[in-house]
């Protein structure tokens, strides 16, 4: 606090503040939820935390939703160790316990076992892998000088107005797959087909 804001805050003051905030945060975290959410985004954010004088990594598991009315809502934040599908299972169980019965679309990263964890709790949910994560993963195979053109070609796919336009953009993308910067990506194309099917 002193470095950032120029304020001196005693340990006692921090304790008093957290003692007041924690019950409110706990009540918020356990509040009842809607039975249905059209789309939710599930992601883990890794932070460095000072624990007993040592810096350790913690993951904040965040569930962000859009309601039927189009309102945005954070359904909860859970703190755990490194991101894992096993921890996500507990998060999804908590959503069920708080009243969620159905999710239409779940936007997630490519964490191994994540899709299976969602299907175990919400079998009818469609899974959409987050476009940002997929592009980031795909560009690992592309040289730096080719990335701008590559991302422009991919953008045509995921911003297409409908499935037909998206599949046409996908065909153009595939026709370039023989060139050096695209040859590593054949397995990635299925991801974009999935995105097109969900968004149409």
C-alpha cells in the first residue's frame, strides 16, 4: 500500500477490513443462481501470492455468465492451486448446488479433461473452445513474420456472418495449408468447425 498509494496500513487495520468483507464475500459466493444460463465463460487466472514469506502460485477460477436477459454476472470466484479439470469439477458441482440446472454454451480453454468435467455435470451443454486461446495456441506453429497474415485469415473464419460464409473462409484457409506457415495446423481446423457449428 505504501509503495502504490503512499499509505501506511497496519496489520490490525487489514484484519479489521477483512473481518468485515469476508462474511459479505462468502454470502455473495453462496447466493442462489438462475436455473439456466445461455452462455458461461470458465477460466483460471494464475497469480503470485505471498504465503508465509514465500511466493507461491494460486489460481483464481472464475465463472462469468450472460443471463437470459443479456445481463453479465460473475457467478463465483474460487481459489485453488494450479488449474486442473478436477478442481473445475468441484466448481461445476457448486453451480449445481446453487440452483443451476442447465447451461447452453460453455466457453473454455483447451485444458485437458475440461470438456469431460463439464459434460459430467451438464451433459447437454455445448462446448466452445475460447477463440483467443485457440489463436494463441495456433500461432505457436507460425513464424513471427507470417503471424499477421495468418491471424487475418483465421479472423475471416471466426467472424463469419453465418456457417456458410465461415465454411467458405475455412476452405480458403485449408487451401493455404500447403504453404510453410500453415502446414502444422491441420489438427487446429476442427476447432474452427466447432466454433462455426455453435455460432450458427
